[in-house]
C-alpha cells in the first residue's frame, strides 16, 4: 500500500485490494532464491531444479487465481455471459478465472514438454506465460489510484523480456537439435 500510493488511504476498501499483503513478483523472487540455495546444497543444477518445478508454479498460481470465487469476487469487464456481481444485477467476464484456465493449461502442457526443451527455455516460458497473464488480467483488477499499478508495470516489463527470451531459446534449440534419420527408412 505504501509503495502504491504512500500513506494516503482514501477509502477503507483500498485495504482489501492488497489481498493480504502478498505480491507476486517479490514472492517469486524469494522462492527462486530459496530454490537456488536448496539446489546448491543438494548438488543439483539451479536451472534444472527451477525447470522441474515450473509446472507446479503455474498450477499453484492457477489455483490462486481460481480462488477469486471465494475471495473478494472475480473481476472483469461487463459481459452478457459470466458471473453476477455480488449485490448487483450486471454480469462480468471473470478474467481471473480465464487466467486460471490459461495458467492451468500451460502447466499441463509444460509438464509434458519440458523434457523436450532446455531448462532455460522451460523457465523462460513459464515466466513469459505468468507475466503476460498478469499483464492482461491486471487491467481489470482493482487498484489504488489512477493509471497502471506498480505491479502491472512490473508484469509488462517482465513480459517484454521473457517472451522474446523464450522465443529465442526455442528457436535456438530447434536449430541445434536436428531429427535423427531412421536407418530402416
């Protein structure tokens, strides 16, 4: 709250926007540091450990997104389909639930595909998916003050780096690994 708007809390409802004080980027950074420390102590490659856990991270974030059903409600643009707004007659397209589905599908796909790619690609892909999802979903999330929130700007900046990195790593892999010719065929 202090980082978003100083000490100026104009409405008590602004406190509920904080979702218990947890922010994605600092939480992920702390988790990565802990995993790196754990991997080093175990003698496992840090990037390999992160790559193995990326499907779990995507699934965990998908689960958190889906809890909008039991938290303050699922936000989104007005829509003829979707969830009713508590205490109102209009409906909204629940972008957090859509984000949860996208993250869940990416987790399932990455769980099967990560062994066909380098660990660096798996991590870059997961970061790109999360950053793009957060950048889009954050448009409809409540924020303190006008304009883009700091978290939204951070997600956009991370997406601007992670998407090209993931693409470059994927292209690099496809030029380095050629299919092996079948000797029988």
